[in-house]
C-alpha cells in the first residue's frame, strides 16, 4: 500500500480521544505562528489549552530557568508593548500568555500559576512546539522546546511531548496566511496527541517524554497530513556492543535514529522515547510501552 493511503487508513482507524487540559509552550515565543496554529488544532478537537511561552524567541536556551523580569522593549513581533510587566496575556484571549524569561520558566509558570486558574488543578498533558527547526540527536540537549517538555515530565510528573519541524522560519501569529507547513505540523501534532490520549492513562510512564520530529514540507511532496507516517525511533546513535537492544519493531531490535527517519525520502515522522531527567533514550521496556500505546499509527521505515 502506498504511504499516503496507508497513513490515511491508519488515521481513520484511530480511536477518539477524550477532551483534556493541556499546557502549551515553546522556545520560539508566544506569538510565533506554530504554537498558535497548534493551539487552534487542539482546541478544535475539544481540548482546553493554555499557552505559557516566552515573550521573545529563546531558541537554544535548553533547560535554563530564571525569574521573569519586567520589559523595557516590546515583545517579539510587537505582540506586547514596551515597559510591559514580567508576565502578561492577550486581553481578548487570556489563554495566550507570555513570560519574560526562558521556556522552562514559562512552562513552570503555566503549570504553577495558570493551570489552577484555568483548569482548577494541574494540566493533564504538556506539549511544546512545534519548534521552528528540527531537534534531532544532540540538538535536544540545547533545545528550549525540549527543555520545557522535559521540565514538565521530570520536575512535575506531567506527561510531555516536544514537537519540531524541519520547515519554516520565525513567523508572526498575525501573518495574512498561515503557512502550509504550520498547518500540517499542527494537524500531525494533534493526531499524535489524540492517539496518545486515547491510549488511556497514564499517558506516559513516569519521567518519560516524547521527542517528535517532522520532515520538510514542500509543494510537490509531503504537503498533506495524510502523506506522513509515524516511525518509532531513538534519539542517539547506538554504540555497537555497548548500547542495549531496543524494543523489537519491524523485525529488528535496533530502532532507526530520528535523523535517519526524518532524512529518509517518503515523509516519515520520528517518534523517540526519552528519559526526562537526562534527555537520553529510554530502555526497551519503556519503548515497548509507547509502541503499544501508539501501535495504531506507527509504521515501518521502508
């Protein structure tokens, strides 16, 4: 079966997820188009979503954390005025919140301060991204998007997913036309999120996060959500004779790296299972849990 038809049939077979409370962050800033498009996709699926993200682009800030301070300049894309307070929100959409600090600080504020206000308690799930640019291999160590997700999973015990895409550049939320890649990444992110939710609680094992990377979107290929297939992967290269076996999938005890998956022609999305405390690959047992949870949407790399 062609990948497009296979992916479409798999998506149609996915169970319907219940509506949950989700905290959303990134490292590209609260006013970047990807986080807003993802918000719309999750909200249209019935979820309650609150954005708590940096006031400015904080890409590459990893797991840095510092108390937010008042501003002297406007937020990115003039999305808040100069001399704004350390934290703030969109007056017409209070679910959109900025924090004048790092991604970790932002999601911490979202969990500790905003979630009780909007959800009457902690969120059920944390999502970060979709990041502008891939977060593959060692890049995960310095990614602020990954830093936000791993903070939620490791420090608070909230299941978390980091999404990243190879296409795009920093784009304002109010651009006249939402870029195609942003629409597709949002739809794919929602599909995976809903599939994980539909698998039941706990959505992820304790201290575990998912690193999801999308390949490039272009006008001639990979330009519809049902063009894409999700492949279970690992973050880092395995060391022969040293790295333990991965979970067995597709007749193999070694998962492809996420770089291999995203770099293979055919619109493949990598889904890696990581330990949040050290941002390393999870063991085969944990990988197996995720493989079972996402079994209806995972395919083999051909």
